[in-house]
């Protein structure tokens, strides 16, 4: 590092009680081929010796911020992202790993494309019997691209988060305008955040693999498998769609969702026929239901969509409400 050089990027690592995995994550950071960075580890009041893990590296770039009490994963992530004052913030979950080129590729891309609010890349998933790659369906098989919703439509963000959190490097100032999720914080918080950044500006996507994502039972992704997780998934779709509608997106919902799987399409329809949806967007969702009733017989179609095909479209206006009541969960704005 050149003396007096201003650091452009902070590596933000939220953590809780995973010292062995945190050590591996930090090792992948200090092995980056770009060495001009600082590291902020935000510990959510772990009982383990996080300070000892950092001290073992003997690296002055590593700093620890410890929460005074356990605030929960989403709030801890928010602290990790918003505490830095550097131009860029690179998020790394404490159980994942970066390949050596990741940080340099991200900073170079964001420097070259000031219109981009964030950088993301392809990921390799490993562990738990899972060995595969994660790329959004729209990504090129090689190379890189700038994704702009005004050119391609925004609906693809409603099918599920197309990027993994540890692959994301954000422009710090773009975080200042985010809705972070309210006081009861949906588990799919990163989808809610990145979807808003995609509305603010372009997304630079690199099809090269830049991270290794560890798959195990404590992954937040498993949250979708319970009632509350499903209710929060529907909430996130509707929240992103509402914000996109206000920004001028989603004027042709049927056209933008032609390639959606039965699962993604049916779940989106259930989410957007809820009473809280902006009326013009809700009407589009009902038209889409009437147009695509054929998917009810296909694998993956949401149960509430199938029930509505039998009982009538009126069922849809109650489906999301029932999901929240069964989960005993209700989104709170503050």
C-alpha cells in the first residue's frame, strides 16, 4: 500500500459465532491480488473470541466492531454496510470465500462505470452435497455486462434474487436511499436491498466466478422452507414491485414474465394480487392470472394459484393475507 493513499473499498464482514469459518473468509480476503483495502468485521455479540481470530492475522487493515447486544442478522448486516465511509463496500458473509481476483475486478468495474450502483459476479456453490454454479438466467455465459431495467424490464428481479450477497460490491453513497426492511426485517433482506439498488442505476455483472458460496443448513436461504419465510418472500416481491412501479417500471407485466417458470410466475401473481399492491399493478396481476391458468397443471405452481383456478380469482386477494396470518407475521414499516 502506498503511504498516504486513500483507501477506496472496505470489506464488510458481518459475523456471529463462527470463528473457524470467519478465519477462512478472512484468509481469502488477505489473499486478494488487490491489497489496497480495509476490513471491518461486525460481530453480533458472539460468545466466541472474534478479536482473537482477527489478531491472529497480525494485519493492521483488519478492524472489529462488536455490537453491545445481539441485534439479529439483518441489523448486523446493515451496520456492516453503512459504517464504512469509503467509496465502495464489498460484502462477504463469514462462511463464504472470495477468489483472488474478486476485489480488483469489482473496484475496476465500478471505477470504469460510474452509472453502476453495484457489482456482482457468478458464484460457485460447494458443501452440503451441492456442487454447482449460480448465475442469473439472463447473464452471458462469459464476459460482463451492464444491466439496466429501463432496457430489459424489471420483472426478472421479482422471480428471486439473481445474485448472492457475498458477490456484491456496492457504491457506498447508493445505500443512503434504501428502505432497509422495517422493524421485523424479512429474511430475504439482501434481495430487498439489491433490488432497490437495481432501480437506482445500472448493475455491472461479471460472469466470471468470483466467490465460493458454502451451502449448509444454517444458510439463510433455508428460511423459505417455513411459513414465515414464504410470507416474507411474498412481501419482498410486493415491496420491490411497488417501488419499481413508482419508478415507471412493470408497465407490461405479461410481456416481461413470458419466460418465468410456473413457480416464479404463480408466486408473483399471488404476491401482486394482495390489497396493498398499487391498483394498476394489481389489475395487471389479475389479468396475468386469467391469461396463464394453464400453469396450474404444471410442476412447481403455487398451491394458492391452483386453488384460485378452482374457486375463482377472488381467492387470490386473500392468499397473501392467509400466508401472513398462518406465519403470525406482519410487515412493519418502522
